[in-house]
C-alpha cells in the first residue's frame, strides 16, 4: 500500500510537505509525498486535520497554529472550545492521535492575548492549565514544535511511522501470501518481510 497523506478538505493552511527529505538510504533526496484532500469528518464526528490512506479512523493529527490554539482554548468563538473538546474525545478513541502546535508552549503562553475582561496573564494561566487538563482527560498527547516547519516534519514522520508499523508490513505480507498461492507463510518468510 502506497503511503498517501490525507489532508482534511476544511484545512485552511495545509502543509505542502515539500521540504521532506528521504533517509540516507536514498541519499537524502526530496521525498515525493502523495497527498489527497478529502473530508475527515465534521463536528461532532471530526477526526483531525491529517490522516493517511488506510489509516482514517485509526491515526490522526490535529494541527493548531498559535492563534488557532489561543482562540480555540480560550473560546473566542461561541462553541469553539466545546467543539474542540468533542474532537479530542473522538481522537482519544483511535489507535494513534496527536495535537501538533506550531509554536513552543512558552510562545503560546508569552503571547497569550487579552480577551474580554481577562488580561493576558490570566489567559496564559488558562491556556497552560487547559493544555495539561486536555492531555490528562483525553489521553491525546500534544507536541509543541516551535515552528510551522518542524510541525510539518513532525506530521509527516508521525504518519509515516504509523504507516510503516501498521500498513506497509501487512501489505507486503498480503502480497507475499498471495504469491504463495494460498499457502500459509512460514516463520522464515515472515521474518524476511520485516
């Protein structure tokens, strides 16, 4: 099965994955990343912004810019925080999910905005405690990457590792098993695949 990243059709600032490089076995050449745009679900059934072919409903990434994290967690728009919590609940039910934030935790807090009657300092406290609470309550890890570029690389390698672990080997086993004309694979044949 080919590794293809799915980007949710509602993702407003999608990653291009144009700076991803192969490993040394391919001389660090630019990786050809296959991308498909499609809906990964809408509230109340949303499953993040990124997944992969064969992994929808099993592996997902929710991407947040710093401004998006501020507005979502602090609830700038009516119902925005509740929708996000519903999405975290959905993500907590799948095999592998992560929230990738395109800034450091320090930057998220230092740049907390004033909003409503609350000063920036109070909102920073709300942000910090909410991030901790979300991780405890929903068991979905958060990765603060410090930059959009590192968030993009993190998204790619998070999905790629899951694909290699869960889909690539099973596709090779399936193909090898079919080539064996219905015979069960021996232990030796299985070990050659991994």
